[in-house]
C-alpha cells in the first residue's frame, strides 16, 4: 500500500492491489467523452498502461475523493459495497458551503427527485458545522451524507430547500453567486467529497480516507469567518 503520492498531478491518498482513492481536483471530468480533452480515466490509463474501472462518479466541478478499481473483479466487488452501503456501514461524506442557513442544525432532506424519467424517493442527511457572514449575506458550512444516490442529489436537494450550494451555476442562485464572486472571491462550486469509510468485511480490508479542502474553499470560508 502507498499513501499520499502524486501520479500525473493526481493526489493518491490510498492504493493497494484492488483500488486507489484519489483527491480529484475541481474542473477535471471523471470520464472522457465528446468535447472533453482531459479526464481522470484517460490520465489513469496513461499512467497504468491499461484502463481502470470507475466505481462511482463525481461531477466535474466537485472536488474530492473518488475510488477507482484496478480490474473488473474489484470493480464488481466495490460496486456491490457501494450499492449496499446502508447494510454494510459504508460512509460517503461531503462538505458544502451554502447560501443562507438551514432550518435546523441537523436533520435530513427527503424530497423526491426525478431520475431516469421517474420520481424517486431521495434522502440527504446534513449537519451544520458553521455559519458565516459576508457583506450582510449569510452562508453555512454543512457536512452531508447521501441516503440515496441520485444524480446531483446534494446540489438539487439544497437548492430545493433554499440553501443552494455557492458557486452552483446549474441549480444555484445566480445573483448570489455573482455577489459572493465580487465580495468574497467565489471562483468554483463549493462542494467537496471529504471522507470515505469502508468497514472491514467484503473488501477484505478497512478503509477510512479523508481529503483536505482545496485552498480556494478554505480561503472562502476564512473570508466569511467560518474558518479562522
């Protein structure tokens, strides 16, 4: 196992014979496609000499932890672990800086989301970690955990409950994004996959990896007084 090495400018926080866990930078697409010149899967294929297997996805503009399997058998193993995370105790946590303040310091958002043409039950758990203020506008730092795995779930749920993720140009508040861009130097989506826990069991090893916040995220939190 190796820890905290860099490969093709990608920070690897964990690696063994089955998988690696990377701290993906914001702005890098996970998977190649039409019009995408650079992507994580292509960079890893160049580095390892063969395609690796994406077990889950992160949006291009979301930073943080992503697990990649080294072969198809490992990909099938981890896909099963991710699918049954409630039963096996697996945890995926995110940090987000949002406009405004949630109605409670801890709770869950249960709002159905459309997925593949159907309305599906969806749940996001949140914990308020801190409040900030910038030129009279409030913002909050939340820790979030997915109860379900719908596309853009965190971003959609937070926007629907009046606390959109700052820097979100798809579901967020465009006027607030402009305000915070001018007053606090907001440059990117403030959503970060911060921690991944896989208990010992089916994988044959225990995994508990955390990814530090990007500097632009920390700088914003300091500007708004959430970090000192």
